C-alpha cells in the first residue's frame, strides 16, 4: 500500500478528496476523505510496482481531477491552495511522477506565451470574419 497526504491552504473543510483507479474502461473509487483544517490522509492498496491513479476533489458540486503515479511503500505528498485538485502539486519518488511533474512545469512555464498567442489568433480570426462579411455584403451575398 501507499499513503497520500495533503497539506492545503485555503481549502474548505467540506471538500471531498477521492482516489480512483482505472479498471478497463471504468474508473472505480478506491478511497476517499474529507479535508479538515487543510489536511487529508489516504491509504491506497497498490496493485503493482507502479500505477497511475486519479485524485479528484469535490466541493459544492464542482469536480476537479488530476492524474498521478504511486508505488508500494512510497509516500505521496499533495500541496497547494484551494479546493481545485488541478492546481495542486503531487510529489513522490516514482520515476513516472517526476516525469509527469517535469512535463507539467514545462507547459505551465509557457502558458503565458500560449495565452498571448491565443489572443492574437482570436483577434486575427475576428478581423478575417469581419473582412469576409464586408466582402460578402459588397458582392450582395448574404
């Protein structure tokens, strides 16, 4: 088995934290707990050397999920702010979790650039739409 401990700031006490395991095409809940004073602790029976699980947080009918990796005997730490699991950081010593965190960091570091490019693309698309609409009106189409 492995232990998953959470230390969160600004998380509501009635936030439910659940762990799901994929079994074929279905996700099955294997354990759950409620956050109390920013903390939770879960114990999960692991089926193999290393496996992927899903951490889900539920607060006021809002669900948020994040995948992570565990291994037998490896303690996993969850840190972050608020009730949204997608914003939490999950750390442990498994190779796949370290790789997943590195990929997440890579993309998060570039997110401001992506958002800026998206704004430029949105502007360009609106200019093109307006231009096409003007051309169609001149031609008497539409």
